[in-house]
């Protein structure tokens, strides 16, 4: 059954009324008809199963059939602080991070950032839409928060949980993500959160790495190959989700 995200508060009672872009999408893009079944979720963890009663591009009405538990989310909340990359690669990262279960994506601005953040309003709306569509496609109960861009120092100060900083210049003695999470397992279980900091295309400055370590972050390696920033973000997030038992 098709699932669609809807803003909280719209799923109360025995019927659901959809207006705006989602109504247009259901009626004109997907061409759904009265009598067809669809499910809605609003991030509360419950799926609302409905049957379409009336369909137009301006408004869609649905009768609620049942409310069922939505797909389980990871008990470990993963915050991905991802340096903004050029072109559509950051959008690709948002989509893929959503698919694997990341709970929050924070655009990160570092000393060597090559992407300006002025006039981010329209981009922020698009980032949000990408996260919503990815959550619908992959069967999540919640849409990850795509936060406002944050400078590195402010992001580091506000981050929570076990902090990980993959660094391409880390020496051979740097531990892997799995090793760090194993060694800090008590802390991980206590806070149930991991914050991952991914540097820009030009890499971190030494002072940023030192500041992260002073704040308690563990510098980790992703192997000997130099990865693109968005690739590093996806690989690191995947390794964290794997270590937490979320990927089978």
C-alpha cells in the first residue's frame, strides 16, 4: 500500500482531508481513484490506513479504516553533520541517509567550505521534500530533520552522544567506527545517540580536528582511499547503523 507523509495534527478523527501539493500529487500525478487504499504517517509512529472517498487536484477526502504501528525506527539516534557539497550531491546524500535510517542531517560549514549558505531558503525547502519522499519510499515512520546550516564550532558544541570524526589524514593507528562504538558501548547505550562529522571537499583544518578531539570526539578512519565528502557521509552512517544492528 502506498504511504504518504502528512503534517502532524491532520490524522485525527475518522476521516482525513488532504489539500495543496499532496492532493495534486495523489489526483493528478499518481491518478489515484476513489476506493483505493492509501496509508498516511506523521512521524508519531502510527500509520493511518484509509480508503479514498473523493479525489480532485484541490482536495482529497479519505475514510480511516484502521491505525497500526508504523515501521520501527532505530533506537540509536544518528545525527549526521555533513559538509555541504556542490551541485546535487548533497541532495543525493539526504536521500540515501534517509533510506538507511539517519534521524537528523545538519548541513555543516567548515573552514574550507566551498559552498556558500546565503539564500538557503529555497534549498532548505527542497532538502525537506527530498527527505519526505525518501522516507515515504523506504518505509520509515519518521522523516529525518534537515536542520539549518551550522558552523563547525557551533555544531560541535550542540552535538550529542558518541562523536565521530572521520579524517582522511588519520594515521594507521586511528580506529575504525566499529572499534570506537565497541569501546564506548556503555556510553552509546546510555545516550543512544551518535553524531558524525563529515568534512568538506578540501578536508578539515588541523585546528578543527584538535577542537573535535578536545570536545571528546573520536577521530576514525574509513580506510586508505580518499572518499568524496558525500560518499564519506553515507559510508560512515552505514557503518554506524550496521554496528547498531540496523542493517541485518
